[in-house]
C-alpha cells in the first residue's frame, strides 16, 4: 500500500519541481542567446580598410565563440551601386556602412534595433553614450537604425608658417575675426590676381570638394531652418520677419569668391584646395580628419595645425558640421544577431578603439572623447562632435548637387544669390515630394 505523503513533503517536492523548471527556462534563454549572437555568421560590407575592420571583428569573434563574421571591402566609388544591386538581388550583407546624412536613402531596407536587443541598448543609452547629433542622424520615430563608427567634423586646418608670417598670434574664433585675417593672409599681384589665398572658401565643388558642407555649416550656425518641422518641405530660402538667415549665410560664403568683395580670396580657377594648401599657396582650408590624414601622407613635412571652425560673433551655442560613417543592419538579414554585433563592437570602448586607432578617425563615444581631451588633434574633433548638428536630407547626393549648382550659377554670373537659393529650394522640394 503506497505511503501517504505529508503536507510538508508535498510542499518540498513542489518547490523542487519549480526550481527545476526555473533552471530549465534560464538555460533555454541562455542557449537561445548563444545561438543567435555567440554563434552568429554574418557578412559585413564597408569602404574601410580590411585591417581596421578586422581588428574589431576578431575581438567580437574571440568574445563570442562560434561566431563567424566576414568583411568585404568595397571601392567607395562603386559602393552605393554594388550595395543597391546586392540588396535588390537578396545577396546583400547583414551589416553595412552608411553615411550619417543617408538614413532617409537607406531606411526602407534597414531593420531598426529590435526590442530583443533592448537590454543591451536603448535610445536612453544612445543619448548617454554618444553626442546629440547621432540621435539626429540615426534615429527615426523613436527607433535606432545605425550606430557610429566614429564622429568626424569640419575643422580649420592652417599653415603655421603663413599664419606666423602674417603676424596672426591668435587664430580666428569668430567669422568676423576670420574676415580680417583673410585679408592679412591673402597676397595679390599688381593685376589683382591672387598669388596666395587666405583661405579656400567661397568656391564650388570644382575646387573645394566639401564646399556644400561648409555652406551648410554657415547656414546652421546662422540659425537657418533648413526644412519644415516635419521635414515635409525645404525652408532654407525663406525669410523670417525681416531676416533671412539662409540668404545671409549664402551671401557670406560667396563673398570670398567675389572679386569685388574686400574679402576676396579664392576662385575655382585656383584648382584643388587641398593641393593648393599642400603647395603652400593657401593658408587655411576646412576639412575633417580624413583630409588631415591625406595631408599627412602627401606632405609629411608641412608645418600645419588644426583649430576649431569659427563661430558667429556673440554665439552662446556653438554649431559644428559632421560627416561620419555608421553601421546599419539589413532588414532581410539575421537581424537580432547582426544588431548584437553592431552594439557589442560600437559601444565597447576597447573594441571600437581598435577601429579608431587603425583609421585615425575621431571616436564617437563620449567616454573616448573625454579620454582624448588633452590630445592636440582629437580634442578639437571631440569638442566639435559635442556641438555637431545635422539636417534632414532625403537624398544627400542630389541635394549636394543642387546646392553646388546654386554656387556655380552665382559665380558664373548667370544668377544672383537670391534667385539661386530660391531655385535650390524648389529643387530640394521636388526631391522631397518624389519620395
């Protein structure tokens, strides 16, 4: 005859069964995370050097045994075309690089960070770990679509010998100071031709590859509302009361290439701005860390320095302009595993430092920016990253072309600056309406 269990024994057995079930649930979810993250097999595409990306990838694979990450380096000139073709054919990568201005272009093929990764990262974490501009560039409707590999900004690169020879003891901190310094740095012959440019500014992309970035910087610093509140229309040519900040910024930029201006210092016939700077024929250019690295390689003995870009006189809130790359996840790839890779590599200070050290790019993590506060170069980019601001470009390549055409039309005399900016706004609205 079976022995009757006491109430105490029944409770003890029930408690033991509950513990076994709880252990089983924990093991299941741990195994599930291991299968989706630790044993991930992913393909990553980008334009960065193989060595730089593989340093991060190897660190991830070491920490996630069984994972296999394959990186494919693509020529920047054909990157977008190859990526679009591969994604359309269903053979695209799980993770790929996008520029900070290009989320609207790629958003339809991207997977936002899923809720399954929320314990690793969230929009609150993004705000705490990265400068504000990352949220402007890579967050839409509360969803995160990419994380930054670095955070580069426009800076002022100057020839120390030319600046010293002009008797300029302190670099210009405001654009008013910049105007005055340009006239001291500029040299002209008897025929009024520039023999030494004070700065490469005012021209089109024919001579200044980042001409539109410099123009956007000036517009944003001047308080220009680039688009409507919901980004449904362009607004940079609109007046606000008696003021038209976009027009004022456009005219300020153009004055440096206007032979009739007292601040005339540049024209497109002077050739490539970076080459002119390397040859000692231009005192100041505006560029990011990528340009600085190029100068180091081409002119290792050039005596140059780097300083923050000027700000408007009296400005209490500084504005800088970014240009950097991030990693995004393809909608039709291994979404959870891919996001685990992106979060793990780009929010871990040690892992992402491998990439930044190999590429020479300024870090995006706030903690790394703080760690570089005494570095003469990285501190400039780091400080500017904290005040960098972007604007919503539905197609940055087409919009850059529109602004460049506006610059060219004024420089060629075929249009005045007011009409050129209004034409540019109409062109941007056409792109917005076609989306």
